[in-house]
C-alpha cells in the first residue's frame, strides 16, 4: 500500500475482469448464458458474443423483459448473467427482480454495470445510487459489491455456482486494487479486514475501499489507528465483523457510493444499535447529483480521502 | 451567430416562421435553422468530449420544425399553462434540444459552452428544474410517451387546446412502457397527441431490425388505435405537414425516416457514432460540411 509518492498507482475498471471471467466459466459450463439490453458494448460482452453467439440473448432496450426472460432461462436449467447498466437494470426491472428472481428463488445473476455515479455527466437518470437501498429490501437476494478486479473475478465464480439469486455491482470508475493476495480476495458473506486498528473502524464498499485505506494512512499520521473493513457482501452482512469492530474500536465511519438512506451505512447501523451501540458517521451520496464527472461528484459529496478523514476526526472529537 | 441574409418574409433566420410562408420558404428557412442547430451540436460535443452525436443529428430536423414552425411556445413565458408541450423522450439527444431551445430564445446561446461542465444546468440529459423549455427529465428510455399521454389527458380535462408532441427513438420503442401508453392513448382517442419516431434504424449497439425487430412499425401503431404516417425525417415541409395535418379523432404517430448522424458524411448511418466523440480535426471537417 505504500507506493512511493512519485509512482502512479494503477487503477482498474472492473468490467474487464468481469467479462473475462464470464467467458472463462462459460467455456466449461454450457449452462452459462448472458442476457442483455442493447448493452453488448457497455457490458464488455463482445468477446462472449463472438465465442457463444447463441448463448447471448440481447432482448433489446427492454429491462423488464430482460429479467423475466432470465427467469424463464433459469427455469429451463440455465444460469443467466443479466448484464445491463445498473440504474436501468435495478430501477426499471425492480419488480421482476423481486418476484421473478427472488421470490422464485432462481439462480439469476444480476450484473449491475457502471453503478454509483460512474456515468458522471450523464446525470441522475444514469446514476445508480439507490440500488443498494431498494435491493436490500428484497428477501433472499444476495448483494455483492467487488472492490477490485480480483474480487470481481472471485465474485463472478461464486455467483455462477451459488444457486441463489444475486446482484453483482460491477464498478466502472477506476480505482486501485485493494487485494493483497488473489487466492483469498473474496469469500461470500465475509468482510475483509484490510488494516488493523483500534481507534475507530472505517467500513467501506466498492470504490470507496481504496479511499478508506488512503484515509487510514492520513489518520495514522495523526496518531489515530483506524481499522479498515472491506464489505464486499452487503447482504447477508458479516455481522460478526461489524460487532467486533464496534466493540473493539468504539466508533464507525461507513463509506459507499450510494444513497445514505438504506445502503451499507444503514445496514451496519442496524447491527451496531442492536449488538454494540457506538457512534457512527454514514458517508454516501446525498441526493440527485449536479452536473459533473464521476470523480468530481465523488469529491462533491465528500466521498474521498479527506471526507473520510474529516468524518473520523469529528467522531474522535479531534 | 449567423449573419445570413434576411428571409423573404422579414425578420432574421432565427425567428420562428410566420404562419403565412409558402412551402419553399419554409423549407429554406428551416433548413438554415437546422444547420445552425447541427453546428451547435457538433461544437458542444467536441468541446465536452461527451454526448450522443448520431441521435442528435437525426432528430435535428424534427426539433427545428417543431420549435420554429409548429409549437405554440413563448420563450419569454416558458411555463405558460396553455403552451404546447414537447417532450424529448430520447433524452440522450440533449445537445440537439439545448441548441434548439437556446436558438429559439429560451436561454442565452452562450450557455451552450457549459454543456456537461461541472455544475452546469446543461446536464447530459435534460432537467426541467434547470433548463427553461424542458418539459420532462428524460434519459431512461420509455418515459416520454406515458408522460405525453398524461399531458394530453390533462388538456382534455382542462378543456384546453394545447397539443402534446413526444419525440421517441426507434430503439426506444423496444421498451414496453411505450406500448402501454400507446394503448391508453388509442383507447382514449387522444387526438391532441403526436408521437414522432426518429426512425434512423440504429440503436446503441446495432441496427434495430437485427436487435429486436420493429417493422411493420406503422401497422403496430394503427393496431393500437392511432393514425400513422411516414415521411422523410429530414424534409422540413413534409414534417410540417405531418405535424399539422387535421386530426381524425385519433392520436397521430409520425414515423420520421431519418439517418443517424445526418449532415456529417463520416458519421451518417454508422452504429459506432451513437456516442463516439469527434476529434478536433473531425469537428473541423464536420463544421465544413455543415456550411451555412
Ligand atoms: C431504460 C434504458 N435502457 C438503456 C439505456 C441506454 N441507452 C441510451 S441510448 C440507447 C439507444 C437508443 O436507441 P434509439 O432509441 O434508437 O435512439 P437513437 O438511435 O436515435 O439515438 C440506449 C440503449 C437507456 N438510456 N435507458
């Protein structure tokens, strides 16, 4: 994590790792199909389409149909990876996700591409900042937010074999890798402790994880040792890791590229108030964004190193 | 701004057309206006390095005809309750809408330079809370027609005579919400409603007919209780006639057969130009082709 200040840290768009892994597993498992909504390019499915043209079902610009069709494919023995821009997949097809996928308990993998504010200047219609909130309310739907390519690859493999409906939030905004050892990048339902500390815990998900690590570095410089938890499974949440963090560090800052109502922060708070009440700050998106690039908007909402540091200092009263 | 010669019937070329012009002058004047809109679109997207140039250029003649020869709107009173309503359902073509609105006087043309810049009112998709003349915040495809149906019902309920026009993409018609709205409008005989399909036969990643077939498109609308007409989507007189033809108690669908990227040779009818951005040299070339 301590690259020399001059070295440029490599950053990743997770869609490539997603698409490569999907092709790999499709090669050995004929049940894998991809379903999309005129989104072959934006979901990086060109290679999949070349190799398995008949296993790519492009239903056109029709998200409700896309999820319903996937339920039929799952009923017929296939494992559909449903690939579309996260706002339209989860927003337009929400009831199909609830009923056709979750209530039917079918192994459909909903792949929300370019989530959060990745579409920047295209504006709130194209931002997927509500997905964590509205999908968390759906019974039996697993929610996974990989933070980097290694986690993405592992999450795709897990989802294909899980047998349950799941939502994978596949990031597009470039961020550094947070995985030290690819062999245990991701275990479903488990938080990764990326940094030990006892003064407070920063609980982050997705592209906020690398920013949490940067914040911890700054805090360490001020004598505050922060623990950093990467929550890549939002649902079911690793309650034990949250309770331990609350008990052992006594204060929690959460950070996510999503609305603060109902997302990661809300999920963590529900566990904390019940099992180990501790002061918290919930960082996230605060409403429809103004015009700006993805990075501009992350800064605008304080979803960066300095924003996390400020929240931590406020919690620690210093 | 263009310093072109004054039109025969007076005013400047960017004034809305008087009702009395003949077909030849209407064609001439709307053609010049459309060129200004196209030039503005190319400049905005070239500057922002973002945008949906293909669909902007295919819908330009429809927007020019509506705003400069058909719609009863007043840039000085953009929320006049009796105004005609124009809903751009294919909201990704905001650059064409913003250019048209500003050339029509809804806001200063100088603002167009802020397209997609931080904190600009001119987002990638239109926002009625920030931009005068925008009726609906669109972007996710398949929202405009239901809103248009509601607007037509509202006119009926108020005993008002405003008309509602909705500009749709053809790929967009794959969204089921359009057909729910079409059925509703047909059932209710909403003859103040006009749906205009920008039939450029391309969507984001491929041709519409190779993705999810739409033809026979006019027959589909007729089956839903609409009158449907087809016309050349770049012939301003033909568009004008289609938009203003007398009604027969049914909503009207105008299928405007168009070319995605119309007006710039290297962009025309190429799927990759859905949201590709022209290089500075390509912007120069495009502006040369779009000579005044
Ligand atoms: C609900 C929804 N799904 C997907 C998209 C992504 N998208 C933006 S434009 C577009 C293609 C639109 O094609 P068409 O309606 O034919 O417009 P045009 O070719 O005129 O630009 C797609 C798929 C979207 N904006 N909304």
